[in-house]
């Protein structure tokens, strides 16, 4: 089956977690909105009657149209060896991905704490306050949790076998390094196992090839992870 991934063409965003899973699996897929008239096709699917997706990312797999990042990964994980075979295991990995989804939202809110419809420049003071709280309280809680799982379970979050959650944690580390290089450099000594996992994922053949290709969109200030120097102090 050739998958069709629908996401905004110029940012990594939430779609990147799906791209990483597809790339690791060696799946045949089209990143539709990056092609000619792809964004128009994406918007058309969102406007269809019946069961349209609320927002990208969404994945078209045959007749299925699956929305929400964690939901897409739940679907792909069991079909491409990126999730445990047991129901309990699949639900556990899905639960972990939902936790990462919460973290991604908190990352976004560091630079847009008052609302997505406002420019960053309209909420700088609130963003500085939110970012300080994020690094003082939230990052240690989230990444400390995953550090503990790796300590207990081994070379991957749920054991020896890699899942889509490990790929997503790789993206979290990459994004935080881009958005907050100074803060992240100081914090990484507290999460050595998470950093080692990031390195193992980056070295996997399919991921390494993807990162070196033009399929990997560069981080930028339109995505979820944004670098503002005044927030990285």
C-alpha cells in the first residue's frame, strides 16, 4: 500500500512524528502537500462531508483517512513492527505517545502562551515567564519520566525493540536542541539515557538516510520548535 501523508509543506510540526515512523518502516508514501496542488488536495479532504479530519496531519491508507498524530502512529505501529504485538503493549505505547503529545503542546506554548492567533511579538513577556516555568518544572518532569523508563527497560523506552515512541523522543531532543540550545545543553547531563537513545535512533540506517535527504524539512520559526534568543537564557 502506498500511503498519502497530508501535512503543511514547509514545517516539520506534528507531521514529523509520522514521517519518522514511515521512514523507519521503509514505507512507500507521498508527502502530498509538498507536491503540485497538494495543499489544495489537503484542504479538499478536510472539507468533505461525513467524517473529515479536523486538521493535519492525517494519513490516507486505502479507503481509510486517519487523523491525529498519536492515532496515525497507533495504526502504523502494529503494521510495520513499530509497536508491541500484544494489545496491552500497543495501548502502553499509545499512552506514551499521548504523553509526548502533551509535551509538544507545552513546547508550542513557550512561544505562544496567550494564543496561537497572536504574533509572538505580542506576547514576549508572557513567553519568557512561560519558558522559565517550562524549563524549571515541565521539562524535568517529562524527560525525567522517560529517562526513568529507559533506566528500567533498557536500550529503548519499552525494552530492547524500538517503537514509534523512541522515534518521537528523538524528535523531541532534536527540537529542544534547536529551540533552546543553551538550556538543553545544560539539561542533557540529567538525561543521559534519553540522549543515548537519540544517538541510536539517528544512527539507524533508514533514519540516517532520511536526515541527510531533502525530505527532512529544516527547523524554522514557523513550526512548533522555534528559536528565540531571549527565551534561551
